[in-house]
C-alpha cells in the first residue's frame, strides 16, 4: 500500500513522522509533493519519494492526503480530478472544505475521508475528528483511522459537527497557549523566573488533562477536589467566574465555529 501527500507542511510532516515511527509505512512507501523543492527536503531526507507534480502523487499512491491550505485546494482539485478511481482513498485535512465541496470540484464518486486534526499532532498527541462520504467502505474507514492514529487520537463524527471539532480541538491549542502564557505572566509578576513559570504552568495543564482522561471523572468533580473550603483555589475560581472566564471561552468557541462554517 502506497501513501501520498499533496503538501508537506507541519501537519503532513507530523502524520508522516508518526506513521514511519510506528512502522505503519516505510519511507519508500510514501510519496510527497510540494511546489517548493526546498520544502520537500525533510521528506527526502527521511527516504520518502518527493515530487513537484501533484498528479504523480495521485498516480502512484493508493491513499492520498490533501494537506494544503484552503486557498490552494481549488488549484489542486483541477489538477487531479481526472485521476479519481475506485481503488484510491482520499483523506482531507483541509480546513473548511466540506464533502459537498469535494463532490462539486473533484468528483461525487471519489472516496473521501474529511478530517480536522490539531497541532499537538506534531508531538504525537493530536486529536482528529473524521467523517466520510457515502463511497467509503467500513474497511477503508478503518484504514484511514489507522493512519490518523499515527499521530494521536481519532473520533468519527457526523459532518455537521466538524465545525464544532474546529472550535473544541482544531483551534483549541491557541486558547490553551494563551492560558499558559497568562499563568506564566502571573507567576513572573510574583517573582518566578519566566522559564520556570512556563514549566510549572505547562505541567499543570498537561497533568490535569491526563488526570481527567485516565480517571474518567467529570471536570467539575476534579475541580471540586482541589477547592478546599475557604482555601486558595476556590478564591481563584471565584475571581475567574467574576471575570467571565467560562463565558469568554464559550463565546470564543462559538465565534470560531461560525467562521469555520463560512470558510
């Protein structure tokens, strides 16, 4: 089985590296395209075949990943639409482009898995939402999930929830980084060296997320475990509530999903 990538940016590289590292694909089973030969150098150094011709990727791969920016996918669609066939599975990580868009601009007969990964894929901790068109078989979906699990976790969702996936996962690292930065700024204001403040804040967030995932406890229950009567934590929670912390997060995510719907 041959895997192809049209585009070789950060997300394509994360997927590629994960699949090579876990032995799902050998470098020689992967072909990658980009208009820039310089951008292809990391893939070439890993032993993958590289090309500046997107059509060559589709011709030579069984599974093709669209890994380009939304403003570029239209050009790619025109280039490769005559190469669609029943024996090729396409996976899209292009933000905002629906199954209907691919039906219209490439072919309603193509086998398509639409996905939305996020940047923690770069360290093997991505979260990806996926949905499929009517042409994808159960076995083909399993193959796509195997590929997506090469850089994190995957959940299959109905397509109407993909914009929600953008807000709760795809864009969410930015919110978390802002939270981490604010936490570190506060620690620095109280005298802690900045590098140390970032380590404390990052470990607190990573550990808290792991605690919720591994215990299966509701986040409210875990919050209550930290909040002693009359203590420091409940006072911090009181101020966050007073400043509209939860409301700000909810409104930001709703705005994010709305932009995604209109891409």
